[in-house]
C-alpha cells in the first residue's frame, strides 16, 4: 500500500480547470435563475 488513494470529486466531468472557477460560475448561474424567477412572478 505504498500508493496513496486520492478522493476524486468527479473533476473529469468538469469543463473548468479549477473547482474555484466552477463554483463561481455555478453561483452566478444560480443568481441569474433566482433573479429570473423573481422577475417573472
């Protein structure tokens, strides 16, 4: 057991290189969707 197992969070499915950028884009999209729902009702 010389090699250490690293937990993979599914980064292979990500279109972004870094998790920070992916989280930031997800936050922006969530705000845009919430604003759209707020305006439409």
